[in-house]
C-alpha cells in the first residue's frame, strides 16, 4: 500500500479521484459470462468458481449437516448479538405488513394500498475479508416476513470450499435454508436464468460492485 503524507493542495483532486473502468469492455465480459451460465448451468458455475475463487466445488447446495456444523462454530456472544439484531430488524419491518387505510377520494370511490410478496427472490451476499452476516439479516428477514415462498441465497465459498459459519447461522436465523456456494456475476446469472441446481427467481437483492 502506498502511503502519502502531507500532499500539496493542488495534488488533492488527483489523489481522491476514483479509478475509471472501461464500462463497454466490462459489459462485454459480463454478458459473455451470463450467456455461458445460461447455456452451461451448473457445469459453468463450477468452472467459474474454480477460475475466480480458486475452489473446486462438487455440490453447490449447502447441506443441512453443514448448516448444523456452522451453528456449533459460532460463539455464544455472536449468536446473542445476531439474535438481538434479528429481533430489531423483524420489529422494524413487521410494521410494513399493516395494510393501508381505505381512503374515499370521491363518493363511492375507495382507494387503498395492498402489499403482496414476490413469490421467488434471490439474495446475494458478497464474500471478502469479512462475512457480511448483517446483510443476510437485512435481506432475509424482510423476505421471510413478506411471505416470499422461495428464498434463494448465493454467496462465494471460502478457500476450503465452505461458507463462513456465521453466514450460515445468520441465514438460519432469517429463515433461509436454500444456500448455494457460488459468487460473482455467475451467481447473479444463476438466479436470473436458473440452473439444474439453483432455482430461477423473479427478483434479486443485495450489494455488489461493477
């Protein structure tokens, strides 16, 4: 990492300037990747996981056994913190379930707001140096409360081919059981088009980069 101390004021704009990417070139690469997943399904997902994450995956779906083992690896203190966070997030989003008041805009004309759950949703949880279990809770709990019938979660595997235990524990706390070991644009493609293993969803949620 390059450290710059006390730069001149005229150098500030250049130092804080964000890197510029070639969007057209990037879009071309991603579009090609999406098409390969659409055509190749699970086989393409496993190849991209090996190429990008350096991990050979036999089964994309996280098993019940892996979820149970993950729970045993999370400390009691962290479990308690996740439980408190889940309770608070649930309390906040539960209010959104209330139906809107009926308003009579004109004699005989009544209007109201009605909430309806999306039947199938996909949640993307990025990998990296820190497990984003808070994102699992903030995406998963509203989806569960809304009554989404199918909730699919995709997240990249660690170098040993597993998902970080706290991600799996948080998913369990949010009521999610369909968890897949796949990340990047290939995971988005899998949820958009569907593969032999990963179901196609109607809307995808989650943070991401270019």
